[in-house]
C-alpha cells in the first residue's frame, strides 16, 4: 500500500514538526485496526482492561508524545510497533513504565532533530557529529526498551536510569546480588540485540 505508507510517514513528520493534525491523522488511520487486534489477541483479563477504545488511544498518544521520535513508511510495521506498545501498556506496571517514559522524556529531552528512521537502511551511510550520535544512541536505547520483557525492562530502568545498586535490585527482586548482576548482564545483551534489529530495519520480526 504505497499511498498509505506515504501518508503514515508524512503524518509522522508533521507531528514531529508540531502539527497536531499529523497526530490526529495517525490516530484516525490506525486506531481502529490496533483496537481490533488488541481485543483479538489479549486474554480475557487484559481484554476487560481494554474495554474502551479510549484506553488504547491514550496508550498510543502517550508513546507518540513521550517516546523517541521516529519515521516509518510501512503501514504494517507502524501498526505492529504501536500494537506492541499498547499491549505493553495493558500489562502489569503500565502506570509505572508510562510514568517512567514520560519523566525521562521531560528530564532528559532529546533534541527535536533526533528522529530515528525505522525503514531498512539505505546504502548511503551518514556520519553524524559526536553529539548527534550520542543523542541518537540514547533514542535507540529508549525505543529498544519497549521490546524487552517487563522484568528485564524494570531491571534496566532501576540500574541505568535510577542508579540503584545491585544489592538494592536483588532485594527488590528477592534474589542475591550475584543473581541480580547476572540478570542485569542478560538484560543488557537482550537490549543490544533489540537495538541491532531496529537499526537493521527488522521491525516486523520484533513487533
């Protein structure tokens, strides 16, 4: 659907430029499909939590407002990504991680020109400045966090963003400090794999 894909990318770019109509267009175009998929895929308990379309819409808007900026041409990949985000929002700790994402976006905002391209990379490689590269790396990390298992995501937030010690993390998860260190290393490796897949344009497999 070339026309649809183009409209999605244009709407994302307009939204990043501060145009509310861009966001409205994304919601109007993709919300019905995502809402339908949520109701089909989730179990009875989660389906009950997602009883209204407003709940799903709120999860989408929260991510598009406070998640890292990105552009994407393919409708199916965009919907797959947002479906993953909405499903995350309906699982345990929704309020906790949503608040965490929002707080990080406000306390450590990325420059407005830090926009990730989630389309498969072209053969032309660009060479950003060191500063731009640092911000882009941070954006990739924030996006890849969305694809981790909830426990791995929580552990990395506690360790990397809240600067908790391994002893504190072990106490929270009711495991030893050594076990917390091992889980942290495993989570970091998983995060690295997710970042690599995103940068290679493998969004379909992830979402």
